[in-house]
C-alpha cells in the first residue's frame, strides 16, 4: 500500500535535504515550546527515558550496556568517545573513506593518541580482509574506528564484516554511527563492538544540541582518567548521571525534550526497519529521477546509503553550484555542497520528515533549475567518470 504523504513544513519553511540538521515534525517543534529546569525531577525523568529508549533501539540491555548523552555537535561527541574509550597508551586503526574518517584521525592527532589510517578515498569502503591484514601486521593496535555512513560521499560501509574481522583479531571496535543510527540496523547483540556514537539531529529526527555514546558498561568504567578534556569526559558524565540523574553541565533542555518526542515518533513509525524503508524509498526515487535528468551518482549502486547521495556536477559551462543552490532554495529545497577532493559534486539528503512524494518534487525542481540556468546536459565531465572507474576498482 502506498504511504500517505507526510505533512508539509510550515509555510515559508524549506525542506532541509542535508544529513542533519534536517526537517523535523510539528510535534518535535512543539516539544521545544516549554522551558525546563535542568535539575528538576521532571527533566531528570526525560533524560532517563531518553537513555532507556536509545538502549532499546540498539538492542543493548543494562547492566552490560549504558547510554551517555553529551552536550555538543556530532564532532564533539566523536571526540569525547575517542578520548575516553581509547586508553592513552592504546592505538587506533581509523578506517577512512571520506571527510569524517579523516576528521577522526585529525582528532586523534590533536590528542596525541597513536593511530594508523587506512584511507580508501571517496569511492570505496574498507573491507574485512584488509582490516584483518592491518591488525595482523600491527599488534600494537588496540582499537578500530569505523564510520557507519560516510556522508561526505554517501557510502554505507559494511560494518558486519569489519566487526567480524576486529573481533577475530581480539581488538575492540568503536563506531561513528552519527548519520546512520536509527535508520540502518546497529544491534549490539549481532554486531560485536565496544561502543558507538550518534547524534540527536540525524535519523531519529530531533534537533541539534547533543549526541550520545552507547558503550559496554565495562568500557565506561575502565575509561576513568583516559580523557584529556574536562567537558568531553564520557566516564565523568556517565558517573555523574548514574549518581544524580543529572547532566554535569547545563544541558540543551529544549533539544532533549524535542528528542524524546522524536524517539516516540520513531517508535510509532515502526522503528529502525520502517524508517530505513522510508529513507531507502526516498533515495531510490531521487536517484532514478536525477539519472533521468542526466546526472550521475558518485557511487556504484552497491554502496549507496539511504542517508545522502552525492552527484557529480554537470560539465555544461552554464552550470555552477551557487546558481543551482539558489534555484533549488527558491523552490523550498536546501541541498548540500560536495565534500570531495577528486571531483566537483553536490549532495542531496533523503532523511528527516520527507518522503517519496517530496523527492519527486525535488527531481522536478532540479529539472526546472537546470532549464532556468540554460544547462543543456547534466552529464559530468568525462574525466570524472574515468576517475570513478579507475578509483572504484
């Protein structure tokens, strides 16, 4: 049965076709209209319910697992996880195939933590056998970091085979599931890992302001003294929450209340499976429509995620991204610039309060934008396709 269209945003509010912040529901927006006392029992109850619901989505049960919310953007929370769950004398293998793997490596360098990077470029995921080979070659590696969905390209990385290789080598896996958790399965009963991090303003469809680390309780307990930061210390935040039910420092109260509503909406929609199905349908409608206009995706179909898709910019000299962005915005769609080093590109997200009906309008808007710019062909430069063919083998 076809899905009923989702409600449109408020008048004058565009659709955010980005990997977060994203378009949120009216209920999530309404949840931010009340003020909360951060130390009050009512807000402590919200925090407790948020933690419990997140553990349930991950298939994680106390006391073996726990959830630690943290103030700040996704990158703050990734830094907190890395600095807290990697011991100061540990060594991290970073699996990079885009900007966020590279940012993790930069974060580790800033902290002075030993690390090694496998860089797959923009087109391919890291695979289990090469992870196994790297771990066999360097017994000093204690931890591996995998990016679940690398949104700079849109690659959905193969976590199960990576996790199996890490577990077989007796090392610990940490996961940056910032842009995937809530729509792509990540069940700790099936996926061996020490912990992972995600954010409120991604696939759960909340608003920016905080993220969360879900980790084995033993890892949280062992993290005492690891962090070089006062504010980004996951152990300290966890211990304080366990003792008081409160956040150590002022929490983003309105964002937390909105997130609880988003979690309720997520459950009502059907959880991870249903949300993933909606996002996948969004992607399929978008990709088919954009290809019909002549655009090419950066990635082969096997690696396209349900989160965001990267398209090559047209070679036509009449095309420029700034003009295309403005034309799409004038039609109420906020798209995303590219984040590649190898080719001119742009990205269109398909998460948030959007559905296939909206994605058909996106395709129509893109066609109208090209016509208005005088772009005769959306085909990318031949060298971009040649480079894709070379680097994706």
